[in-house]
């Protein structure tokens, strides 16, 4: 689904707003929604661990960025997520090597395991992604399922713009509240489970 496809649901609340602003606001709403809910998950990826290497990347589709590492598994058993500071403590000077039992992210480009691996092995990584700032679309499974929330998020951003004919801080607060409410609901559903499970998206390049 292209972000501009949401325009027909947005225009009535922000009459006069140009399409390029509507598209930008829909993209920003989609990014925030995915960041906070972890709903945009890909199929688990086999992670090739190499001896003496503690920094790794996962594969993300064009038009996305890594959001969060949800879990890393060895034979179905999860490694422990820790803060980056704690991971540095576990790593020490890097001379102590063993099978990794912990992982952490410092940013949204790579992640790290600790202790430093002592041998080659294959782990499995489950992770979420978010649309990139230059993307023009999101998977239909997310856009259609959460259209109402994305619309509220986009309208809120537009109505908060000052000095525009469509500016409306009062209505913006209401739309922000509806967006945040849905974010909270979906976050709980994704974390604790719900009928149908969280959305997993098979790798498919899009822009």
C-alpha cells in the first residue's frame, strides 16, 4: 500500500493540505507505529555466527530499516537481551571467548553478541523493521489492518501545523489520543499474543 493511498481518508479532515504533505505525514505515522509496536516483523532469519566476530547485521527489505531485535535463538532457546553497557561488561577485553549467551543493540544498523564467539555456529534471529524516511509504501498486511490508526496519526501531524488553513490543535489532540490508544493496544497484542498472532511479512523488496 502506498502512503498516498491513505489520502482519501485524510483529506476531509485537513482540507487544502497538499498531497506531498499528506504522504509525508502518513509515512511518519507509519514509522512511529512500527517503531512503537514492533508489528512489522519478517520471517526469522538464520544468523551465521563466526569465531572472533561479535558484530552482525540482519537482512532488511529495500525501503526499511532495522527496528528491534526481538529474540535470538540457539536450538529454540533464547539468548538474553541486555543493555549495551552490560554487553560491554560481558565482552570485557574480548579475549574471553565462548558461545554467545547475550545480545544487544546500540543503534538500528547492527547488533552485538557476547561473549565474543569462540566457534562458528548458526543461530536464528527474530526482528522487526520500520519503514525508512524515504519509503513510499508499506506492506498491504500492515496498511490495511491498521489503516485507521495510521490515518489518525497522519491527521494529527497535519492539524498541528501552525498557520495553515487546516490547522486545528483541538482536533489534533483528539486524533493523537486515538492514535496512541491504538498503538498501546497493538503493542500489547504483539507482545502477549492475540488471535491471528503478530504480523510476519515475508521478504519482498518495495520502495
